[in-house]
């Protein structure tokens, strides 16, 4: 199984489509990472779960 360290292009495209119709200002980078599920991946990398050693 291949582990990705970023969301798929389909998830990002869907997010951008939703944001294009939003009337609010863009969210913070942290909020974008949370919405795309990136914060979980970043935590795993920081904890060493993504290392091959």
C-alpha cells in the first residue's frame, strides 16, 4: 500500500471548487490543512511514523 504525504488531487480540486463559491475570506493555512486531512499526515511524519528505519 502506498502512503501519501499529501491529499489527492481530487480532494484538493473538490476543496477548491467549494472555496470558489464561498463568500467568506480564505481560511488560515492551518484550517486548510485540517479540512484536507493534512494535519494528521504531518503529525505522523513528525512522530517518525513515516520513516523507513
